[in-house]
């Protein structure tokens, strides 16, 4: 028996979007579904994100090369410090010989990928590019709806290039982040605030806030990393 599912794509900014979603099945390892989308406007047309871009990104990430911005990688490639393998992925050139290193992306068990995601666990398969200083913010009880103090947190850039961050928000959500878009210098952090504006008393509110980060030098060509934070 087959069951059909529908996935909606509702972007809020003209960028590439990528998220890997887990499906839990009883007595079976998790299944993963890659969701890709590219939003275009009349004035901005980013390059269309395709599955092959994700495959190359994973290989480059396993070789610890995605923490360098594309302009630095291009210079290293031109200087012979990097080479392209047969699939078009980047690889470091071994300093002891003229042949490129053969290391690459290895298959990871789905159960390991599910638990060691760097979000619900401190263990992660790849070093983070951009993270938040906290994973969860709680406003507690709010007796005065028109006088709720925003909660501070920081975004941390672990890469060697400037990144741009764009927060996505569902229309009508009581939670929002300021600034909505922001640039973070390499290896630096920047302060943000989470706002909470509920419209009813005696209600429970919760949401996962999501932002996409990409290198500033290639706004319309890079693969985005998504960074979540839970608000209550």
C-alpha cells in the first residue's frame, strides 16, 4: 500500500532553501527526504539549487573545505593548493606528492545521522558553520501582553568568510527576530533579539525559528545552512 504526501514550499526571500527531513518508521532505521527549493522574484533570480549541488557540498564538507568562502577556494584552486576530483568536488593536494588526496565523503548510517545532528545532541558529523548561543528561549509567564521584554541571543560565525543571515517567519506568528537580515564577519558573533507579541491571554505559544546562512560573496549561488532556535 502506498500513501501520498504533499510538501508545500512557501519561501519568504529570494534565496536557495535546503532542509533534510527525517521520517521515523517503527522497527526500521530513519528515512531522510531532501527538500530543495529556489525562490525567484522579478528582480532577483538566484541559481536554481539542484541535488548535485547538495552532493558536492557534502563531499566538500567532509573534507573540511566548506568553512572557506568561494573566493578563497577559487584562489587556492588557481594556486594549485586544491584540485577537482572526477565528480567535480574540491580536494586538497597532498604536499608529499603531486597526486590529489583520495579522501572524500563516506556513507553515514541513518540512525547515526538522526541522533548526531549537532542540534538535539552535542555530537555532530560536521563542524557547524553558523550556530546560535542558545537552543531554546523561554519567555515564561507574560501577564502584560503589551510590555514583554525581548530576549537576547547571539549568532556565531565559525567560517573564514563573511556570511549573510536571513530569518524566515510564518505570517501571523507571535515570535519574530531582529534584525531580520544581518551580515556576520568571519569568526565573529553578533547580537540578536527574539520578540514575543501574543494576541491572547491564557494561551501556550511555541515555535521553531529558522534562518538561512550563506556566504556574502555569492548570495545567489551558495548552498544555505539552516539554523533553528526554539521559542516558547
